[in-house]
């Protein structure tokens, strides 16, 4: 098996936010002890409901948020050191982000040409004479043709799927190593979602771009990503190869997510029973398993001790007391 380069490495990442006033004893822990690796040309899906901390983690990687604790390495070097040596602009070039809202991520007063040409100019990817040709090439690469006609349009003249393709073209214009895709298809019509996933898969496979794919839909994670990590209330509860996590889920929350995925010809399928407990507001002082309030298998130990990591197979891990 090919030994691919690790592009991003996250170790024991923690992020706290103040609740109300900035008092140390009044904090919400949005990300707790999260670790993962992202290799060149691979996709890692981060799956979870709203409030699971998956988008917060991505914003730490793009320097939108500062981390509270833990370590983030880019190509084997701490990000702070990498930025000190190479500059924030260079790090931002190599780690791009695609946002959930294709309607809000593009400026309505500028043409599509402007949106794609601007990062080329900012990052000095080519001289001005070469920019038009590069813009047209990028539009063709993401499937927006005829390219000259598309370049002259404004965002409101495009569909949601077309706008998201523009956002992808803008991200890949600067030749990044990593793209953090934050729910990139959740606001799109079902009919166009597969096309966006296939485009990202093509960029991953043919251009060696690494993707961190953030989603609440575990079915699309299985379709797009080689690896999947399931998050709940800021905690990674199960992770590994996507086939292992989705076909042999071990954590009750992973099973819950999969039970919500419709299956053709399986009308008798039952949803997993879940206790009607509240989703906890996790704090630095919180104890136990975060899913204990909703878990049908929770026992007394689940409320007072964080589960240790259990290895199910070579590339499959879970945190659950009931293993």
C-alpha cells in the first residue's frame, strides 16, 4: 500500500467558548480531545448533528478561531511555526475552505470572473495577461460552460449548484493542498448534490487535493470519503475507514445516524430507540460519556467516566463503555 504524506495532523484539540461574560469557570467546551490525520489526496468525513463541534474544528484549522489546547501540524510542522516562516497568506493559500451557503459566500456585486480572478491576483499565481485563460480553464474544470458566458454573469444569475461550483473553482484556483468543505451540499437541491460530490472526488483523485468533508449525512460520507469520524457534543465517538464505520458501527450514536438513512426496499427497518434525554452543554468540568443522556445502553459508569478508546480492527476505533 502506498504510504501517503500526512498533510494535516490534529492532536488532542480543545476549544472553549465563554458563556456570557468571559469568566474561566463559565465556559462551553465545543471541541474536546479531538485527534485525526488527513493524508494527501484523501478525504476525511466529519459527521455529526448541529452543535457537534465539526465546523468549529474546521475554523480552527483555517485560523478563524484560536485553539484552547492541543496541537495542529501542517506537513509535520506546528501551524504557528509554519505561518511564522512562510506567512499567513501562504498558509491560507494551501488550506482553503468551501462554505455551506452558496448564496452568501459570493459577493452579489461582482461577476463570476472577478470571484475567480481575485485569488489568482492576491496569491500571485500568474501575471495579469494570463488571468483570463486561467479563469476559463477553472470554469471548464468545474463544469461551468460556456466559460466566457458564465464568467460574465453575476451570482444571482446562477443556480445554487452552479454557485457552489464557482466556490470550488475559487478554492482550487490557488492550488491548495487541503480543502475544508463545510456542509457543501446541504443547501442544494437533492438533484445536484451528487454532481458536487463527484466533482470534489475528481479533484481529490486526479489533482491530489485532500478534503475534510463536514456533514450531518453519514450516507454521503460513506460515498465520498475514505475515512469517517463521528462527532457528538465536541467528542469523537467513533472513527476509522468509512466502510468499517458505516457498515459495522459500534457506537450507539453512529447507529442512530445510520438508522436515519433511508434504504430502498427496506420498509420494515426500525429506527434505533433513543432515550429522550437532553443534549448536554459540555463544560471543561463535565464528566462521563456525552451520549449517556440519550443512550439506550447507558449504565451508571457512563455518567461518571469518559470511555477509553477501544480498537475494533486495524483502522476502526470507538469510545464506548459497552464494548
